[in-house]
C-alpha cells in the first residue's frame, strides 16, 4: 500500500504484512494505528483509493457496479489514420498501436524529466 503526493512522490509506503491479509484490513490498520504515522488527507481534501479499500470520510473509491469501457473515455489518437483509439470495430492491439503507446509513454517521461530540471 502506498500514498503519493501531487508530484507523484511517495509520502507513505507499507510494503508488507505478516501472513495473509485483505487490502481492507491493511488499509484500516494503516489509517487507524497511531504508530503508522499515516498522512491523512487535510480537511476538505480526499485520497483516491483502489476498489479493494473501504471509503471512510476523506477517501474516495470508484463507483461500484458500473462497467467502464477504457476506450469510451479515451482521448488518444491512433497514429495510423488519426482516429481515436476504439473507434474502429477492431479494438485489438496491434504492433503499430504498441509502438504508438511507447511514444506516448516516452513523451510523458520526457515531460516529467524536463519539469524536474
């Protein structure tokens, strides 16, 4: 379990748990045990949590029982014909779309590096 700030820097990490435990149990222990020094969100702010975690005040998870189509909300142009990803009837990944995603990833990486310098 980990918490990142707006600069995508880790401000809390709980890398392991003895034995087997559900995410909800690990999360509950992290936010309630004073010895954990968990950085709770400030009043009026929220942390976005995974679907496996409970959502007490200050924590927002995904809305349950809702299907999400990753292509429905995508705003990524396909490099081949300038159509949006998911517009065609064939939504299988191809080598060319994989190469395009590599370009997008590298562009994001370069922007982060330039921002940090």
